[in-house]
C-alpha cells in the first residue's frame, strides 16, 4: 500500500543557505514511514508491544531539488521488497504545487527482538502489511 503524507516546511527546518537542510529530508521520510504504519493499522508502539523493534540499516537517497520555508510537500511511502528479517521502503518527496520530485530513497529496515537485540524474521502479520512489496519501484507518476 502506498501512502501520502502532506507537510509544510517550517522556518526552523531551513538552514543558513535558505533551503531545507539535507538531514531534514531524512526526517521527513521517517515521518512518512510512521504515517505508513498508522495508515495500515499499526504503529511503532504496536511493534514494541509484540517484542519487536526496527532499525534503519541503509538509506540510499537522491537529492533532486531544493525546498524552502512554506513549501507544501507530499511524502509518498510504499513497501518495495521484503527479505527474511528486513524490508525496503521506496519513498519520494514532491513539491505539492508543481509536483516536482525533490528527493527519492530506498530505505532498508531490519526487524529485531527488543530483548535479545538480535534480528529476527519478519512476523506474518507484518509481512501481510508490507504486501504486495515487489522488486519494482512504485509508479513514478506522482499524480
């Protein structure tokens, strides 16, 4: 399932060069992943209550454009593929008014047992939420 989260860039997210700092794009994407969990009927608290944690282990991000204070953004999030104990999200950030893509990323996340701190297989309920993840990026058309 692909989700969309709309946000507005705040003045506190802009650096001394007058644009959104690169680290903020990663934070926006994290907000998108949290929103994805909420929209599929789960949450980080739900994972913890099941004895699970997640850790981001790889981020491959492309910065394609600048964002400025007041820009309205759309963060698209969709599962891309699953492994035994990890899964990958594909995320894109667009400027809402022009639908210019300003960033995209593939983010790999590992599931782990919060007691042993060791990776563990993705549980069936989470696999179901992540389906249908495939080896192809979601539709590139933001429309």
